[in-house]
C-alpha cells in the first residue's frame, strides 16, 4: 500500500482545511486508516482513525468536535476535515494504514501502523 497525503497549507486561526490521503494498492476490510500529526522534536500523535469496512470513527480528545475523518472506499481516499483550527494544530499531518486483526480497535499507537504516507504541512496562524 502506498499513501499520498495532500491538502496542507496556511490557514488563519478559526479557519478550516481538508487534508486528503490517496491510497494505491488494495485496502482490505480489516484495515484501519488514521491521521497522525507531528511537530519538530516530538513524536507522532494520533488524531483520528477510521475502519475501512464500516467507517467507524475514532478521535483524539484534541480533535473531537472539530475534526471529521471520512473515507471514500470506491476511490481509496481518506479525508480529514479540520474546522475551528488553532495555532496548536500546526504540524505535519501523516496518513497511515494499520493491518489490524478483524474486530480489533483502531490503534492510537504509531508503532502499530504498517504503511505511512509523506507528511503534509498544516500551519495555523494566530
């Protein structure tokens, strides 16, 4: 599986941005896809995840109520809609695929993920 993230950019605080992740290769029903973010010198942090089979969604506390993850299974696309952005949301955003056991929860651990795309930088100005 190869992943290509796009859609990052500069946005003012309070604004919105949608980042996209295009997956090439087969995404099987037991897979989960997630967005992580990372700032310089820090570890990658889970933002949101979605199960491929039924679209069940999971969010970090920092994302709840502001971000929405979605997927288009027909197009092999995953999106992260980010609203009410804050300067602390500034980071490189990465999409990743977890080849998980069926019915396992979506993991928030970066080390559980098997495939990664390159980052797309989101900068939120105050």
